[in-house]
């Protein structure tokens, strides 16, 4: 068993950690694709739902940024437990008090507190994976992390919700998330026996934070890293924008919310499969080509498809599901950006460059809902879909300027 896992690129000693992350993320993300239409049905406006999700995205971005430095100080187990605690506190207030009374003033801070949960839990485990994986297998080990992360958040969470809402109702389904989060935590933190030794660098917490902030200066030294961060934000912005308005639009075209959840799950089945396929393909056709043509242009085309196809084929779940599958497939085209970014900078800047990329991964959870909050009321569904189309097209263009030092040197020699 251990040999098979090692050959597949997964560190055998971390198997229970991977399983724990899958289950934790299923619990954490089970409401992602339906909470907005549910709250709108209860009386919130789409704008209010978008602001709520944006507040959640802010704390996810902060948690993503802090998880790395906290692991170096406290070790991953303690930080993962902090994430679980933050999630449960925020969730209990949100589901137990804010939603039943539709207290919008309480929804925002409680949902925001909840937002610290998964970045502190999951990204701390990602640091654990990075420390404990052989360098020559690190890419595969990280690929498995994103496989279980996305599989839990957007596949199992969506399919479980489609069953649980019909069986229990929305509020009881929300309460069950705590059970899954606790099971995932137990497996990843306690059943997982892998050792992680915190190396004492002698720096205080304040010094660690200062060092982390200093990494932002790479944006001035290497502006291409800033461009890559923008591409990374665009990558998943629609993933967090769509659930706020697309199920409402599809409902007007004869596709119910529970059916939408199955479509959403199908989208990310395609995504996790093609994460592995396009990761391997990008080594042959080029990282930039994969991100630009498959990720940027592919997502642009099928974003429009998710708006236009329901217009022409009202209520046809299979055709809409097929377009969603293709969108999820193309979304996986952005995977090689994690390999491309470190290659843009010198060895000493690879760490800060990856920190900026991780920040982009957190910011997309803020930017997607933020775009809906800013523009939905004025431009509607059609305008939002064309806006996201334009962003994906822009990401395809921006990716072309992400040249490695070797490419830049060759360009200089040609000019001279």
C-alpha cells in the first residue's frame, strides 16, 4: 500500500491527513453553491448576499496569508486546530442565531469568523506536505492536496447537499457540517501520526510577520509576479461569483437549486480529473500555453456558454451540465501557474513569489463576490457573464508576458 502511494506521488505517512482534508472541506463547503439563493429566498437581496460572501472572502485571504508563518511558529497541528475552532465558533453563531432571525448585522461578522477556518486548516496541511515530501515528488504531492481540497469543497460538498437538503432541509444540513469538520480534524490531526518538528529560528512572532510583509517588495522587484497574482485571482473569481447569481438565473430557466447542485458537483468532477491531466500535459505543450489557451480562452468561451445555452435550451439539464463540465475542465488549465510563477524569479525570490500566489488564491474568494456586490444590480446576469468573460480573456493575454529569466535573456540577444 505504502509503495503504491509513494509511486502515485502521495507521501504515505500523510495519507490520513489527505483524507482528513477531504472530509473537512466537504463540511466547510457544503453550502457554497446554495447559501446565496437560500438567503435571497429568505429576504436578502443579491447585493446583500454578495457583501456577506465578500466579508467571508476577506478573512479567507487573511487566513491564507497567515497560515504559513503560524505553522513555522506553532506547527501545523496547532494551527489546524485553530482553524477548526474558528470555523465552529463562526458557524454556531451564523446558523444558530444569525440565519434563523435573518439578522444581517450578525451574519457578516459570524460568517467572516467562519472564513478563517479552512485556510488555517487546509493551507497549514499544505505547508506540512511541502516540508515532508521528497523534492522530486513535491509536484505530485501538492497535486494530490488540490485534488482532495477541491474534491471536498466543490464535489462531495455539492452532492451531499443535494441529498441532505431534500432529506433534512437547509438549516439541519448546515448543522451537519460541524460533524464532517470534526471528523476531518480528528483524522488529519490525531489519526495522522506523521512527525513535524518546528525549527526554532529565534525570531519572535512580530519578526515573522515583518519578514512576511517584506515579501511584498517582490512585487516591485518582479512586476511579473504581480501579473501572475492577477491571473491567479481571475482563475477562480467566477467560481465564487457564480453561486451568488447563477442558480437564481438557472431557476428562471427551469433548473431547480438541487439540480444546480448536481451540475456544480459535475463541474468540479471535471476539474479535479483534468487538474491531473493538464498538469502532465503542460510539461509537454508549455505552462504558459496551457494557462493562456486552455485556462484563459477556454474559460472565457464556456463562461458565455453558461449564460447563452440556458437561453436557447431552457430547462435542458444535460446540455447545461455538459457546458458546465467543459468550463470545469478548462478551469484546470490554470493549474500550471503554480509551476510557472517560481520559474519567473531567482532562487532567493521563489518563496516570496509563492506567497504572493497563495495570496491570490485567497483573494479570489473576496474578488468574486465583490464583483457581484459592485456590479450585479446595475448590469444584471448578462452583464456579469460578459464581465467574467472579459476577465478570462484578459488573463489569457496577461499570461503571455510571464516570461522566465531565460526567455528574457533570449529576447535580449535577439534584439542585440
